[in-house]
C-alpha cells in the first residue's frame, strides 16, 4: 500500500535525519522532529522549519540572540525566507552552545 509506505517514510524522517551541511546524525528532540542541526544550526526549508511551508533548500543560521530563551535566525539559501527558531538546549542532543555564541549578535 503506497499510503503505508509513505507513512513509514515520514515516521523515519521524524525520528532521525542526517544534516546535509555537516553530516551530523540528528536524533529526535524530545519526541518532536528536530527543526535544525545541533552542530551547525542549519536546516532544510520544510514545513517543519517554517510553519508557512518551505522550498526544500538549505537554510543557514545567520545570527542568535538571547531573549527569554535562545533564538536562532535562519535564512533560506533558496527563496530568502527568514525564520526564527528556539534553540534546543535540553534532551539527548542539545544544540552546540559554542556555535550559538559564535553567532551571537549583541
Ligand atoms: Zn549540521
Ligand atoms: Zn526556501
């Protein structure tokens, strides 16, 4: 059944993925799909990275800022969309604080 196969594929994509930018194996973040790579903070412009939907091109972290929590801005290299995501600092695979500090905009 094609529907079952596609459901399995989606399920796998939600539990693990490989970062296309740095090759990091990304596990799930607290049961939810990861929205960006814990190592380089890049993402793929999909509906998971951007609730408005995405074009499938890589998104790169452009800056971070500390508000009530750490916020990462990502810009899509394909369509230029900009999204803001909360950093994942808990769980088995937290975001790299070193990378977050590198991108910190005072
Ligand atoms: Zn990465
Ligand atoms: Zn895009």
